[in-house]
C-alpha cells in the first residue's frame, strides 16, 4: 500500500475515533457544546496524526555513541589540525521526527531531540544543510543551509532550531556559545555520525570514528538530486 494512502487512512481512523469518543462524552455529561466540537477536534487530531506519520517516514535510528566518546566530545578539546563542529537538537517536539545533517552535500547523520553529534572536520570552507526527508515535501519544515570557513583548532556549535511564521515552518542553524553548550548538552544523548548515500554507507568519504566523533576530510558530491 502507498505510504501516503496508509497515513491518510490511519489519520482518518484517528479522527473518527476522537469524534466518536467526544460524542459519547457529550452524551454522558450532558454537554451539547462538547458534542458540537467533536468534528473540529477530530479533524485537528487527524491532520496532526497525518503530519507526524508523514515526517516519521523518513526517520531512521542513528547509532548511539559510547560513554567514552561522549565524555571526550563534552570536553570540547579540538585536535590542533582539525575543526570540531557540534550539531544539537533540543526540545520535546523534535523527538518524533529526525533531521538529516548534510556536510558538503552528503548526509552524515540524522538527529532527533534531545541529542547531539560531533564531527571532526578538516579545516576549510564547508557547507551545512539541515532537512527533513528529501527537503521537498510541503509538509516538512523548510531546510536550513549555511556555508562557513573552519579554522584549525576551532569549535563550532550549531543548534538546529525550528522557527515558525504564519506561512511556513523552517529549520535554522542557531549558533551556541561554549558556555551554553556545556550546560545544555549534559543531559543530551550523543549519536555517532555515519555517511549515507542512497541508504548505504558512502565510499567517497574518509570516515573514521575518532576520539572526537567522525572525521570527514574530503568534500563529497551531493547525495540528493
């Protein structure tokens, strides 16, 4: 069965169930107003259910880092010939849907909330992108993109925020200070970054699980068309 059709059927079932339950409650407590609101409440729950199921379709499990790797990452000590980049997600809302992180066009990790990852990168100009799924769905938040030049020994901390407006929800890279990260990451789990290309490990990346996270030393071509 098509995933979109399946999600629509599940959402419709949830909406119908909510409407039925509120109809029973209205009859039991003699609250006509509650009964009149059942269709609105059911529709709202149905739309929310479809939205969550649609976005979760692109989610996958990122491998967790072990305790030693997490402890080293939280020391925030960068090798002299490398640059450390941390990607962080926080908040309750991000726990259901994973955000993919691209480095130079290659997806290297998917992060749910509250989690973070640490990349050890070669110095130079890098392009980062955060997106949900393929980034083209009208139901997903708009992708976030940024290019920056990393210097040897630097530590960059990027919080992946969700910004909302009347017309659109979008992802954004929100720089954190080191002091903010030291406090906020104490309770966050760490996941290892692993390169992906079409669902399989990429071969054009130099990928080594290093003491500070994942070493990515060679830019790669875009993994998404």
